[in-house]
């Protein structure tokens, strides 16, 4: 349960920080890179929650 809560807090803080930077800079390559990184972040979070760290 702790992994889920801390993971969601971390994801939320990352989205807030990167979202602010993306709104401020408005650079298409940076937006694409951040979307890919976000997809990888969510994939890793879901995989860790389902299978644990050994996954």
C-alpha cells in the first residue's frame, strides 16, 4: 500500500513540475520527450504494483 501512495505522490509531483515547464517553454521536442518519459513512468509504476520489485 505504501508503494502505491508514494508512487502516486511522485507521479503527481513530476506531472506538476514538468507540466509547468512545458507550459512555460512550449517546445515540441521537449513535449514529445516528456510524453514518452511519462508513458515509461506509468508503465514501470503499474508493473511494480502488480508484480513487485522482482517483476
